[in-house]
C-alpha cells in the first residue's frame, strides 16, 4: 500500500521499518517478506531486533516498538511515521477500554495522530478502513505478507476480545461494529474539543516553562478542559500520561490552602504545589549543586547545576533597580549557591522573605543565590537585591544581575483523535 500513498505524499521518499518482537517462529520469514516488499516497491528497508524475550507483555512490546520507530525516524530524518492500524483495531481497543470503565478519552480509541518524539509525528491513515478490505487490497496487488501466529494465542487480552467476545456480540447485534465506531467518534470529538480549549488556556497562563518546573498563573478550569490542562503539563514534565487518581488529587487543590502539595507522580519526578498565584509543577529530583559555583563579572552566562537556571553578572544598566547592586557594598569574588538553614538577607530570615514573596516551597532549595565574598546573600530570583547592597545616589559603579532559564517550553501539539 505504500506505493499507493506516494502521490498523496508529494513523492516523498518512503522507508519500510520492520520491528522484530522475537515472539514467534516465523520472525525470520516476516523480516524476509518486508525486505521483499521493499525491493518490489523501491523502498529502503530497516529491520530492527527489539531484543525482547519470548512472552513479553503487550505493553512492553508496544513501548519498545514505538521507541525504536522514533529512533529510526530521527536517523533517516523522517518527520512522519505511519502505521497500518485499521478500523477493526479501533473497535477492539474501544471495547477493551469500555470493559475497564474508561472515560471519554479512552472511548475515543486510537488517536489518528500524536507526537512520537521531538520533530516526529505518528500517523495512522487507515483507521477508517476495515481489516477485510485491507486483506483484499493486499491480495489484489499480489503483495507478500506473513500472518503473525501470536494473533491466534488466547492468552492475550486483545486476541480473546477479537476471537471470542466480538464474534458473540456481532451475532447478537449485527450493527455492533458501527455502533462502537459511532461512540468512538463522539468521544473523539469531545476529546479534541477539550484539548483545543486546554491549549488556549495554557497559552495565556503558562509561566517559566523549563525542564525542572512549570508554573500556571491561575487554577485550571474545573471542567474537562481543566483535566486536559493538567494532563498536558504532566506529559510535558514526565513524558507519560497521568493516572486518573493523580488528576483527581490535583483537581481538588483549588479547594486547599496555599502550600498544599501532591507528590509521587511517575517515579517521584513530579511535585505539584498550590501557591497564592496558581499551581507550581516541579521535579523534586533536581537539586542545587553541592558546592558554590564561581561566577565572574564579565557578563558570561553561568549555569547553576542541573536546575535549568543561568545567571549573568556584569556591568550595565537595567530598568529594574532591584536587579542592580553596588559592588563596593558587597564585594566579590561572587558565587552562586543554594539555600541553607539559617540563611538571612541582611537582618531578615530568608525563609520568611521567600514566604512573603510567595516563592513556591519546591523552588526554595534550588534557586541560585548570588553571594558576596563574605558569604552574604546579595541577590535571589524573585527577591531582587538585598537592601544593604542596593544602588544609592552616590554609587560609582554597579553590577547587573540577569536570570535566564533554559526554556524548552511545553508541547501544545497533542494527539488528534
């Protein structure tokens, strides 16, 4: 079918990628069939051994397959990966998810498109085509193929659904397939609508998006759009979709006091905190450097460990006086370090200063503190310059502090159903 798609793709070069899951005795024959098909269609062929042991779970095979496809796409500079999922796959998926009590997103079934990895989209152009029609097309074109023998093994949920449950349901209700596809279509429409609303909300409420933290300057709406907002942030921070229980816990934070937290999402890599301004998402595994980091006065950018913060210190002017200080009042050499118990900014407790400024608790241990030669704190993000070091009318020379974040943003290009 690949050669039939070429005209619609503008003559783009097509590659065939075959993933060997190592689960059946015909794996060699399958690889040969794909190689023969590529030779016949004039397409380069890539056979990838996933290295899985026999009896691997469906989830493990799926994760390994898509990871390999993503790597292959990057290697050959392919922006799109197409798979041959069809309407019968969609029916089976919706029925299995419905039996588990899934929500609207689950009933939407297999998305037609979704991000596979940076710069690569996964597309399924055959989701409206039935399995039997595809078989007939393959036969009419005399294309080689190998039937996967594991498709007949009833120890897998999808195979039991395909060979036992669905035939019985179809016998009882001839229009069962059409009804399932209608349900999936309505759920897909609702899901896409919610995602569009979530993207619009995020675009106007997202602040400081970078690898270790994301801050929302308000609470997401309490409707389905709000759950889509939280889902998008979770995906951006962890690379995985959230559990429903996590969404429920974070949704209730709007009713809780400032400082309330939700931890332990996906290997403890995501912490959510309610602040007076909104919701703050951070990676609690990221810590400030153990030792102070030297920073020069020559305007060069200095990275502060793995926290995604960089600080620039140099001569110059700025429209914000609190970002300039008098080096005579706080002489160098200067260093960056994380907060320590008992820290003070002049006479005030740093902890109290953070609290008064509304600095999220999760951020307080990872913010870069600019310190003078005597160890005193000269400047901190969001707090500005310590009062004792601020520029005065008689200041002869000043230094400017500039914070920079290594932004990766949040991917608003979600799956399309």
